[in-house]
């Protein structure tokens, strides 16, 4: 839970950083479909920790694929916290390249979703910064909403 709160504060602060010589922030929205494959499962006290290899197809403002790993912690009572990192290959707006997406989230009966940040772009995505939130709409599917800009125009 500390990780989720810490990332949310980081994302909010990141949006306050001035953009010197960069592009204006643009809205990002779209959807994703994920395919997880379990690579490790282990109990840890009253919790269960599952590590997945992940693969996402992302459409909308961000369009491409993202592959990486995710770690989920299932807590007593049904709550699940998760964090992951994947390498995005595709386009953001009209620019194409690759970048790193980091995300955290919480799944409860009423609140399946989380926050993401996109950084460390290469190729046409050099200087990309994106932050936003996502919500699950079904098993392995969801929508995202956020903002992005580039350090350089």
C-alpha cells in the first residue's frame, strides 16, 4: 500500500514540473488487453505472491505492445496489490519508438485499477513522459486516461 501511495504522490508531483523547451501536455486515452503467464507463486505469511510474465496490447493514444513482469500480492480478505514494469514498443501520438512503463495498482471488489508512468523513451519516443490511471473493465482488459509530453519539441 505504501508503494501505491508513494507512486501516486510521485505522479502528481511529476505533472507539476515545468516543461522547458518541450511539447505541451496532451491528453492520452485508450484501452488495453493483457495476457499474464505465471512464472512463480509462493506463500509469504498470510499473503500469496505471484510473479507473472506480462504482455499487453495497447490501443488509443498509446498504440503498441508492452512486455515485462508483474508481481501481485494477494492479501487476506481478497485485496490484491500489484506492481509491474514493461517495455513499450509502439507509438505515442505521432511518434514511434520504445519506452518503459511502470505501473502499480489495487484490486478490490469495488476498485480494480491503478496508476502508470511512461519514461526512458528511445527512438521517436526520446524524452517522453506520461502519467495516468487505468481501470479494469474485465479479466485482462481495461481503459487508461492520462497526459503525456516530450522534453523536446
